[in-house]
C-alpha cells in the first residue's frame, strides 16, 4: 500500500527524504536508496506501508533478545527494503528486493498480537528486513497500542541496523519496549565500503535507544573483515562506556548472499568472547549451538539462565541473582 511519507522536504527538482542519513534527493518517479520510498508529483510516498512479506510466532531469544522477558514468544513481522547494502545479508530476498507481500492493517496486526497472548506472545517484533524503512507503519502501530487501554501490555520490539535520523528515532522510541541493534563493525571503512553507510549514526542510535528502552547489540564476526582483536576490544570498550550491562551477541558468520568467504572459526569466536567479556557483563555467542549462551551472574558467576536451543530455564524470580543478590540487567 502506498502512503505519504512522514519525513521529507520539497526542493526545486523534487524531494529530499529525511528519514535516514542517506538524505536521498529524488527527482520525480525516482526511488530512494532503501527501495521503499518514491517521489511522485513533488511528494514522497512509502510503498511498503502494511505490506508484510514474513510473519511468524518466534521465541524472543531468536531476535536475539536474552534479557527481555526470556522464554516468551513474539509475533515477528517483516516487509521489504533496507537502507544498507550488506553483501552478507541473510534476508536478502526481502531486504534487497521488492518481495511478494500481503497487506495487513496496523489495527489487525495489534489485534493479532492480543489473540496470541495465550500462546505466550508478548507483542510485535519488527524484524527480518530493516524496520526503520517501514517507519509510518510502525508509527501507526505504536499509536494504536498507546491509545487503547486493552493493548497496554503489547510490547513493540525493533531488530534494526540503527541507521535512522535522530528526530525520527526519537518520535517512536517512547513506544518501543526493546531493541536489538546490529553494530556490524567498529570501523568507519567497513560501514562505508560494505554497508554503504556511516557508522557514527548507528552509534548515536545505540546511545539514544539506551535512554528509552531495553537494548541489546549483535555483532556478526567475519574473518578478514571485522575480526581484528583491537577492533573487537574497541567496540566492547565503547559499549561499556554507555553501560557495561548491555548484552552483546557475537554472532558467527556463515556464507550468505554475495559473501563467499569461509565461515568464522570457533576459535576466533571464543577469542572475541574473551575480549568482550573483559569489558561487558553479558556476552553471548550466536550461531555456535549452545556455546556461551547461558546467562551468568556478573558477580558470583553462577548460571542464572540456562539455554538449550530456544528452551530457557531461568532461576530468576526477580531482577536479582538468587545466589548472591546482585542486580541483573533483565526485564522479566
């Protein structure tokens, strides 16, 4: 469904999109970098409003979110389009293409979240492709939840690359319960050459999100690209300067889309884990089975959440370690 975009301004030759840092300047009938916004007759339109390409009831741990209502489920929805061009994208069929979709009104989506509450559903996760290019749909969904008391327990979650302008992000953050931001590297060159973006905007989104909601970070480690030990140390040190309790998911790379380099070695992942753990209290390894997937108390080091696949065994009754009483950064 086509809907007028929220963030743009007109200029002499067409329009300028102000949703993300690309600030695309578009002549009439031209598409933005993300593949979801088009200039028509001096206006800017979102072409993916309510267009759902993927929908599933997922474990919250799959997002991945390990410290937000562990063991729960969430309706996960995606559309098409992305404002990055990562060659290693695992969802390129929808992020880099206009995929087949079904229109689902925002009100219907929110009702669906409530209907599945009996199956452990806690809300809606905008994921699979980049959710921020679905901005107007997310904005409307949040407002429906906010304006109706019966939806007050419906959480909204973003799984995002964090590449969005500050004004737009601040508008929706009050309605977001949790976000996982993919910090793809800690290198400006990696972002410019591989993602086609600027890292500083992503860092700013992480800082801003941490002021409003629960935040977790994913870093996909690719040998020869972003696996340098000094880079991993710098990333972890920077995150700890915001909050050393922010969970970091170090994800093992496997060949996908245009990237054919070898899979990241387990040894490399374990070394990255050790480096990150010297700065952050909660570090996990993804895409390596159950290796380093348990939550340990940062003080006494006892296992407080045991994970086997997506099965969760928690010893927590509140946000305190049952062994030593230490505060745990977790939403139960």
